[in-house]
């Protein structure tokens, strides 16, 4: 279904399913899986929240940008951190070898899924509300997305199915939906 060197790059708000759906898609398509938040934590020996608390949100964004710019893989699903889209250079790098998938959910769904977001290591300005962050990021996710999958009323398996069906229809635009 994907070209031999192609990746799927997942972007979206915390709680959108980038990691969970990413693993499901990787299993279904026989791809590797990378969660860049986990790579940052492994490389720094710190949680994302600790980086934000100790060094500020900009430090987390810089760490994420560096991680993405250094990422050179093929045939992977890449779950990016929610703030990956703040780096145009990183997103251009990722898009050269892959399809960017925006897992789009409403702000209400973000709240329902992540609960107390103060412990999630979310890269946002201290004076910024989650609503402001959501609006700012939604525009960026849409700008970079090659494909958008709405996930509000879908289970993780249904999001996986919808994404794979969308990939199939992109590859075979004349094929009937199955």
C-alpha cells in the first residue's frame, strides 16, 4: 500500500490517538513504529513534563525539533509530539519521506481523554489556555496534513480502519470504497 521508503507521520493534539492508533496502523500495515515523545525522554533521561517545568516549553519544542530533524527512517509510523508542527524545518523533513496524517478531535474530546493536562508535558506558553493552544495548533496541523481523520465519535480501531481506507483511496482513486 505504501511506497517502500514511505512513512506515515501522525500529528494532532494530546489525546488524539497518535500513539495508540499509530501502533494499530503499524501492526496492520507491517510497519515499524516510533513515538518521538518516548525518544526524547529516552535521550534526555527526563519526562516531558520535567523538561517543561525545569527548562520551559521552548526547550521541549527545541528538543522535539532536533529529534525530528535527526530522524531518518523508512516504512514507519511516526507518532510526533503535539508541538512538532511548530518547526517548519522538521515538518518539511518529515514530509519528504512520508504522508502527514492529522488525527483531528474536538477540544471537548481532548479534555475527556487527557483529563488533567498539567501533567502531560504539553508545550504551551504559561499564559496560554488549552483553548488557545488548540486553536493555534489546529491551524498548523491542517496546514501540514496530507490526510485528516476525524476521531471524535470513533473507537481507536475505527480510526485505524478509516485511515487505512483513506490511504487505499488515495493510492487507488478510482477504486470503489470497500
